C-alpha cells in the first residue's frame, strides 16, 4: 500500500500565496491571450474576404 504525506498548514499557506503572486500572464491565461491574438485578426481577414 502506498501512502502520501499531507502538507502541513504552513506549507499549504505558502503554496496558495505562490499561486496568488503569479503574474496574470502565466499558465492558462497566457494561452487565452495567444488564442485571442490569433483568432481576432483571422476573423477580420475572413470577414474582409467574404463577398457582401
């Protein structure tokens, strides 16, 4: 049987403060910004090519 060690309260508080101090451009939010930078100009390009 395998057991895992549960982090103590001080360690858990340290981990949550690290998450809060991350920049807004980190992780999944950065992926969202990159997707918006690709999709929005592509939408304008396709709209300009569409016959009216």
